[in-house]
C-alpha cells in the first residue's frame, strides 16, 4: 500500500483526489495538509511513501518549501500537482528536488501512473511539460528578466522589491493573499531568483528602486 500525504489548500480538491486515488487500488491518502506548515508537521510524524504537493498554497513559496522538505525529509519523494503548466515552474520544482511534476488538468490515469512511478523511486513529467522542455526555444535570451514580466507582475515586483509582505501588497492591489503568492512564485521563476531577498538585490543592482526605498518609506 502506497501511503500518500496530500498537501493542497482547497478542501474540495483534496477530497476529490482522495476518492480518485483510493479507487485506483493499492494507494491510500493517509494524511492531508492545507498549507506548507501542516505538511512539514505531518512529514515529521511518521514515514510516508509519497508527498503530493500543490506549489501554490498560502504562505511559503512552493520552490522553497520543496527545498526544505528535501533537506529535512530526503527519503520522501515529492510529486508536484499544480495548475501551473509553464515549463519554467516544472524546471524550478525539479531543480529544487521534486521527483515528478503534473498539472491539475491531467487525466486520472496519468495521476495514478505518476503516483506509482514516483513512489517507486522513479520520475514523472506531464507529457505536455516534457515536450515543452524538450523543444524550448529562447525567443529573446538577451532581454533583462524584469522586462519579461507582465504589467500585473511588474506591479507586484515593485512592491516586493520595496520589502512589502504579501498581505500588504494584496491590500494595495485589491487582490487576495493567495493571488499575490501565485504572482510572487511566477515572478521568481521567470526571473530565476530564489527568494524575495534576491529580488530586492536584483532591483537595487538594476536601479529599479532606490537604496532607501523600502517598506517604511
């Protein structure tokens, strides 16, 4: 029996995945977490055969969370199950330590196959993601990373560069904390940065903000 820990902040998604996986036979969802902190607590309580992880939960950045899990619980393989179909996200997740990457629009058979393969020590990528990575073409490889951001991403970037927290940015832009968290993850992936501190250093280096332009000003 494959003992699965499922981490996703949507209750209905977790319930649906539980029913789907347990119908497959030989797979049991024996723990559920709605955020990164809960996932880390459950991982520390007992052995697990697999962690199925949503990268866009509130709080911790998904890539950073994967890194910590791999550091603290190296024996637990991680299968990312996410709405993000862009290949940049998959590359970042795999580099951080995930053994598999699957989008939420996948077929039930793909999910079952991915769970069994990753739990057995293998690797799995959504076919569309694998194709995207294999045939990736860099359109404008000389462009500065911040120039590749959308207007909304640029707005979030500027606030992050000033040191603001997700909740404060959400209030300023009239968006939910989860939405800001998603934008933050997307920005870090596009710009190939690890965290907000790297983002601030990038903004200062490229003179996108002044040295004294912080959250307190």
